C-alpha cells in the first residue's frame, strides 16, 4: 500500500477513527493491528519474516532479562566476592549466547531474504572462473518490505538490551509495535528504542494543533515526492538506460537529476512518515538536516540519512574500533608501521569495513559495495589530507570564512557525492567508472545543448513544474536554516497568508503532482533497501 | 472561538471555490479537438420530445441526419451516440433517456456487439463524462471501468484532467461558463469529402461469436424496450470499415427473429439508397458525411413510417417552429462549411453556433 495511494488515505482514516475511539492506554494496540495490517498488504507471506524477527527477539531478550534477574538475586545472596564474580561471569556468558543467537536469527533472516541470490551469483561466477560447469539455481526470494530497516532497528534494540542500556520489554506485543510501526517500516528512520518508546505507547490524543502541524509536514512530503521526484523520474530512466549514448555532459545531468530525485523522494517519504507519526503524538528521529549545504563528506553524512549513519557509527564503527581484535591489530600496527601510519591504519580499516557494510546494507550488488567503499575512501583520504588542509589554511587564514570558499566547498561536496551515487544508479561498477571518466574524455557540451534534453526525456513543462517544486524546496530550506522547523516559521505568518501558503502548496501537489491516470504509482526509492 | 470558525469556514469555502474553478478550467471543452466528447451532454439541453432516439457508437452520430427525418417525414429524433460507445453504455443511455421521455422507437446500431469488455479509457470518458448523474450513470461507470480508472475521477474530473494544465488554451476560458455546441440533435455535421479508397482487409478472427456480456446487455435492451412499450430496431450503419462480418450479421438476423425485432443491415442497401463512397463519406468510408447521412435518413425514414405508426409532426405548430429553426441552422452550417472548404480547402469551424 503506497503512501501516495487512495487506499492508504482510507486506511489512515480508519486507523484514526479507531485510535480516537479506543481508550488511551489501549491505543498502542490499535497501532499494532494497523501496522500488521499495513505489512500484510505488502504480501501476507512477508509477515513470516517480521513475525520471526519479533518472536526471536522477544524470546532472547526475555531470556537475557531472566538471566540478569537471576544473577542479581544470586549476587545479592552471595557474600563471597569471588563467588559473585563467578556468578556474573557465568550470567554474562549465558546472556552472550542468547544475544549471539538472536543476532544470528534476525540478521540471518535478512541475509536469506536479501543476499541469497547475490551469494549464488558470485558462487556461479567463481565456478565459471575455475572452469567448472556446475551452476546453482537462483532462489528469487521476494524481498520483504522494509526488512533492512526493521532488522537494523531490532538489532539496535538487542544490542542495547545486551549492553544493559535498555530494559527489555516484557510485553511481546509492544515489542511487535516497536519493530513494525507502520509509518516507518518502509524506509525508516531507524529509531532507537529509548527514543521511540517515550511516545510510542503513550496513546497521545489527536488534537487539532498537532494534527494541523502533522498535516503540513505530510503535505510537504507529498509535494516533494509527487511534484519533484516522480515528475523527474521518467527523465532519469531514459538517461540511465542508455549509458553508452548519454555520456559526458549528459552523465553530469543524470547524476544531478538523481541527486534531486533521491533527495525529494527520500526526504518526502520521511516527511510523510514523521507527519503520520506526529498525528498519533509519536515523535520519530529526524533523518535529514539540509545535507546539500555540507562542506565535506563527513559533514554530509552527519546530515543525510542521519539515523543510518549513527546506527553504523554506534553499532559497528565504535564496537569494532574498541574490540579486542582491533586493539591487538592496533598494537601490531604501531609496532610495525610506527606511531603515524600505525595509529591511523586501524581507524581506516574500521572505517572501510563500516562503509563496506553500509553499502552492502543498501543492496545486494557489487555496485552498492563500491558505493559504500567509495564513501569510505573519500572520508579516509580527507582524513589523511587533514594536516595538509591545516597547513593550507594557516597560509590563507581568512579563506575559510570567505563566502565564495564556503560555496566552493558546498559545490565540491555536492558533486563529489553525486559522482559516488553513480554506483547506485548505473548497472555495473566499471560502467560507473567509465561514465565518470567520460566527463573528462567526452564532455561534449554542445552535443548536450543541441540534442535538447526536453525532447529526449520529458516535455519542457515537466521540467518547469519540477523547477517550481525546487523553488519551493529552497524556500522551505531557507526558512529552516538554523535548525528551525519550517512550520514554526509558518505559524508566525498572518493566518490568511499561512492558509494561502498551505492552499497554494496543496493545489501545486494536486495539479502538478505525478499521480493518477497515466502515471505508474512509484514506490519510494529507499523502500527497495 | 468565533474567529476560529470564521477561519475554518472561510478556508473551506475558498478551497472549494478554487478547486471547482480550476476543475472547470481543466476539463476539456471539446470545442476544437475531439468534438465528439461534447455529444452526450447535449441531449440534456433538448426538449425531450423525440419520436425516435438513436443509440450507438460513431456509426450513429455521424450517419443519420435528424433534420432530414424532420424535413422529409416530420419525425423528431435525437442521436445518443459517442465514439466506441460500448453496448452497456448504450443500454444505460437508453435507461437515462427514459428518465426524460419515452420515444416510440429506439434504434440501436449493433456494431458495438463486437466488444465484450471495456476497451479504452479515453473513449469511456467521451461517453460517460457527458452523462448526468443518475443510477444509470453509476451503473454505466461500474460496467465500463478499466483497472486504472478511479471512481473519484468521475465524481471530480479534476483528478482525470489535472495534467491538462499543459494544454490550457483560449478555448478553456472562452467556454468556461458555457459549453460549445457541437451537434444538432446529436448529429455531427461534416460536409467535407474524403473518398473511400483503400479499405483495409478484415482483421483475422478465430471466433466470430459475440460475447456473453454483449448479448446480456442486448437482451436487457430488448426487455427495457418491451417494458416501456417502445419499438426497438437494430441497425447496422452502411460504413465500409470496421468490417461487418457475415457471421456477425447472421447472429443479428437470428437474434432479431427470435425476439421479433426489426433488424436492418444498411450495407445491403447501399445501392438502393444511392450512397456513393466517392462523395458521401468524410473519412474514407468509416463514416458518412452529411450528404450520405441525408440519403440514409431518407431511406430509413420510409422504413420507420412503414413499420411504425409515427405521426407527422410538421402540423404541430410549436414543434414545427422549433424544428424549422433547427433545419435552418443545419443548412446554414452546411453552407458555412462549404464556404470554408472552398476558401481554405478544409472545414475550419466545426461548432454549431
């Protein structure tokens, strides 16, 4: 059920009525039923995966909780220090077994659903390389909706429980709601239990003010998705489906289009997600903070898909960095390479490993692995060059404050990230490299101008409507500078202006939106992950 | 509190107002292209006093001249035809007609029997958008809807035509408050000539049997006519293409016999009517032009009088006055079209005004 479908509007209306009718303490249950129904619409068979994840997580975290209770009781009853230590160690080992088992099952389900054919494909390639005629058949398993998102959210919960940062839930249905909460199950954000649980079960009544604010956010989401992303998508398809024809300047145009589409699609989807949650008084983490204003790759990743970035940082990068194996390697590295490189090498390896996993999480293709590694390498290189930058800025101390230099940094980061995203859109890693190279070898600006992009891809009117959409986005971005919610700014307008703005945006969506007859309703891009 | 309600109500009123203004602007006016889209709605501005009502597809609205039927026989008639009008749409238009009048004769053109299921959304719209809301329209939409057609877009055509913002032109403003008139009693006047030359070979078919759904609605049409004491006549208009197969004709002959209906395949009377496909068609034999339509009406008028007790209404002063005005307009339009053809080589203005 697409967020942009009339079926979803009807679904939301029913959920809202039920939510209002039920007593506050049971409202979370309405959300659970709604979430499971929503998930069932994607494919009843997919319910197996998510239910297995929920059941396994509940059993394991409950076992961990019971083991810890038993440990605490035993420790309280034991006077001998050594015996206490032994009790703790035994409990820790038992908890670890349940923790590892839980990770194996939840990540195993993700691996089976998402990576089986990838492994088979690579195994077949290897067999071909060694001259074997044997081939494994592909499984063609359908990818359950949002499996990467809910699995990572669940894994975060399991780790937090294991680390004793979070008290495990005793009610399995509440856990089920945390895993499957319908607005976010499609494309995140990847919530942390401690954050989400503060509002998820409270059954906050729907009020007019909250509803109005949520509706404004949802409206902006629809605007981004329908007026910009879905309007421009057919143009991008034409360009990326013929990479041999559209190279050089066309390639730059393609990656620019993709940046706009991906931003509008993903942030639009998140606006709808967060807005829907807000209707129920549930606060979800923000996932974007004006990423295209970033002045470096590191900054970009602190502003784009924030919850994914912080998930990998907290649950992969940090644990790996301080893990026993990496500490051992660090000692070896310093001894072998000296304090300079030796100190930085473990960081870089961890960084690349984290980005490898980030890429792999996005998709079961080498393209995504290359995309992840490219991000890691760019960050690694910029870390390596940091002393050089420092020396440069010492020579030109005021340059960093200059507006044109800041614009240059933003421009540079924007295009660098666009280039890296080539791995995401063009099939074949080498293909992406060839296209990057074509900017130098066959730029051909005159060819780009003379072929008239509006005739090749979309009529000029579609570019105009998407252009109007972009102007509105810039306006919203300008309103939101300094981390202010655009709705707070809107609230300061006189009511006729405020209502006029909302009405104008609503009519823009209704008229210029790519929906209805003649359009194929398109799922959100991040849904495929 | 009071101010809050003022804000809410004024916003809702403003939204609804703007919505309907925009909708009216975006909905096609059918003034210069696809004029056929304006045919169905024109029935509702007639006086609902017709002895004969024709129902069917394009073989109806282009082929029978109601003015000739009036001028020569004093028969009042209206054509409720639209492009690729499917049989269930015709059936529900028959129903719809009965809300306003009970004609003596209903003539149904049987070419639509070839379709057993919904075909093409734009054609659905050309028929259904023009219908007034009634149970008949609901049923017609239900029977015609394709998988990508939403009910909402029929209630609020904005959602179907929103992308016309690209094509908004002067005519959308010119006909904002009133719709252009495209026919005289449902008849589209075309006095240009494109002779029939090459006629494509009939499409190969594995099965010539008309479908169950088509027969179901034809049966219902027979029942509806009988129930309302209306004479139902089945006809096949004399057009060269799409091909009317002998196997189809046999089925219609058989059906008419079984139901005691009059069935006329005008293809068999081309010579008797004096139709000449070098001069009497405006698109190479697919449809008759006004001169062909007049010949057909003359021929059919005789048959109608022979079989049914239709009054000559030229003696009714009010009716005669109204129809004579129509006739005058009809001939004026033909003269205007002829003048345009001799000046520009083609018809410039297809509207009736």
